[in-house]
């Protein structure tokens, strides 16, 4: 890797392969284990269906109840802003769609680049605000572990390098594009082994919650 | 042999008008990002310049670089300059052949020791590889390069093969091809990459050398910044479409007809540094992107191994789908085994359960 182009090709080739392999292996291992273990058999007669409430809860739990919003307005609002921004940029930026198309064979329309740019900027501000709040808030500070800062760091790296690459703020371009791809690869490698798995497991947990309550005929 | 006439005299002999000459000088100043006031200084310097002897070595190449230069658009001031200065030794253009040709090279070197320029196009089999892959007059490319460069003032590596190894160095690099800069480390080197390079860029570099007697300011790849300082993407006239998110998705869709951005069709413009977008080809007629084809990135190292020409820059070169499937299956097996082991442990725990009564506990205590 004696020059930026070789670095870029390394991140697009062998390193991408390693990252995606570790991600797929780690994530599938965790998910299959979770699903196979399932939950303890409930012998009580079901009062209602599990499926409807299960799926409904997967969505409804995305919105904080009024009490939570009142107590932790900042967390809910900032959390929502940067999570949504991250997802929109990930799935609606044209170069990302091209990547997804090349791997999975599916594509969809993207957003114009200036819109993505604005969303990225808001996401970055949201991420910084989340970190500052974590550092300033005594309870959060006390509860935070190394893993919290690690997951924030790898997430922030992905967005900031993407922003720098889009605006071509680092020269030469192959270097900054390579750095962006490398930071995504670090994100993918770290994902199955940290709380970043919540991007999959959060929805599974919500389904179980909703299903358990639904079976009992209780609103969730 | 190097002519003793000045460039001005020679150009006048070839029928180049003063107006045409000044136009070239102004274009050169502009290309080199110099202020317009430098035009007269360039003109004065070029007028008086005694063109140095140039020895042109062709190794593992396709002659495309020479073709680009000589057949670009003629007659021009550019190739008149080149005609005169490049004739001491050039496989394709020289009249002499056999021993006489090699004698001409040696004589030019002796006569202009320390001041001649060596232009190289093509890569060469590097040390440790089979020298038989490319020889001239029974000598290996490596020996000829080392011998010729010894008395040179500077080396200009023309084309991506000479600058970075080019197509001969493409995986699996059967000839062990290397670039000039991999071999020559004790002389100033200017890389004028491109497959082929824009003729005006080559003559621009030579004009700078003739004008100022110095090498141009260069980037990390030793390419003159005046021509390679900005990317194709940054100077592309289709850039507004990229910014708006308007892309051609096939070569004959409405987007392609409307001239939208070619990113999704594999354009490597964002990662390619060259002057095509501003200087264009064929006397400024057009350039690849203007003619509707994505940039291949030919002035960058490794462009030949950088994935499909028609795949977007963001697409990995690795076969990610295959990796994902294999690793996913392996992960599912690992997860399945882990779950099975856990279930087995649960079953054992139930089977091995030894209920203890209060009486038994009290006895034990």
C-alpha cells in the first residue's frame, strides 16, 4: 500500500471481504442462536394472537411515551434525529444504493445529493450533541462504559469520513474515500460484538415483548 | 543531434506565425496556472531556447502515447516543438535503424552529457524478472534505461505504463513489469500519466522545462500539479447533475440523452486527476465524458485492476455477495451449534436435577 489508490483498492477489495465476512458470521451466529433458543414454552391458553401485537410493538416502541419524553426529552429528540439521519444517508445516497445493488441485486430511488449532504450535517451535529450530553450529564457519565464510547466513535467516524469524502475536503480523493470505506469496515467488524447489534436485536426484543403481552390479551 | 537553432527560428521555418506562437504561450501560462503577464516571459524564453536533446525510450508499450502525440491534431505548435526536440532517438519516428540507431543514442548522450532529457514510454521487466520479455538491440530494457539515464538532466515518464507500470503490470503481472520511478531514484522524474496522456500536457511540461529550466511543481505521484492538480469530477461539465442527483443509468436512457452524470455507469472521475475536462482532446473537440462514456481513470495507478469499468466507484472489487453468503451460512452453523449446546445443557440440567427436601437440607447442615 504505497499510494492512496492502492489503499483505496485494498479497502474495496480484500479488506471489504474480511469485514463483510466477520459481520455476516458474527451477526448470523447471534441471530440464529437467539431464534433457536427462543423462549420458554408457555403452556397457558392464549387469550389472543401473538403476531399482530408483536409486529405492532416493533413499530410503536420507536415512539417514546409522553412520560419518557418529558423525563428525557433531549435523549429522545437527539437520538431520533441522528438515527433517522444515519438511516436516510445509508439507504438513500446514490453511491450507497449502487453498493447495495452490487451486493444484493436490489435498488431503489435515491435522494438528491444536497439533501443527503444536509442530512449528514444534521446527523453529525446530533452525534456530537449526544456525546457532549453523555460527558456532561452526571448520571450518564456514571453509567457509560468503554463500549459506549467505542460504538459512538465508530459511528461518528463513518459519518465524518463520508462527509469529508463527499465534500472532497481531504486530498487526494482516493485517500479520503478509502478512509470512509475503512471506517465502515471497522463499524461492520465491531457491530456483531457490541451493543451495535441493537439495530437487529431491538426489533426482535420488541416483537417478543409485544407477542408476550398480546398472548395475554394485554395492550403493549 | 540536437539542433543549434533556437525554438523561435525553427518555428518560423515551419511557418508558425507570431500570433500562433503567442497563443500557445498564453495557453501554456494558463495551463500552468501562471498569471497572464507571464505570457511574454514564456514567449521570450521559448523564443531563445535551444532545444535540448531528447532521447525517447520505448519499452513495454503500445505506441499509443506516441500516436496520441503525433496524430493528435496537426500542424500545431505543440508537435512542431516535439518534432524538433525528440528526434535524437525515437523508435517509431527515427529514420535510422539497427546499429545506426543505437549509435545515434550513444552519440546524443555523449554530446549532451548532463543536459539531455530522457522520455520513457512503457513499463519494463523489473530486476529479478525475465529480461527476455522486452529487449532492444539485444539489450534488456533495464540496462538501456540505466545506461541512458546516467547522463540525463531529468526523466519524463510518459503514459501510465512508464509512470505506474500500466497494463503490463496488471494482475498477475506476467513480465514483472515496473515503472520508471521504481528503478530510477537518483534523477528528477516527471510522471505524465494517462493512457495515453493528453498531448498538450506533455508539451506543456516540456515548455515549462524550456522556459524556466526547472521541473514543474508536482503532486505525490510526481505529476505536474498544473495538469494533475484537480480531479476530472471537480472540473466536469456534468458535475451539476451529480450535485442534483440526476444520473444516467444506462447508455441509452433519457438521462444519458439529456447528458446527466455518468457516476452510476462507472465513471471514475471523482478519483481521477487529469486535465481532460479542461483541455479536452483532438484540438479541444471533446473528451470521453463529453462523448457519453464514463472516465476510466486511466491516469491513476492500478486503474486496470480497480474493478469493472462500468461499475460505480462505490462498488467493491471483491465478490461481496459470495463472501456474504458463505460467511452467513458459517455464522448460522456456529449459532446453531451454540444454541444446540445451550439446549443440551438445559436438558442435562433438568435431567440431572436432584430435588432436595427441607429435611435433607437440615441434615446436611
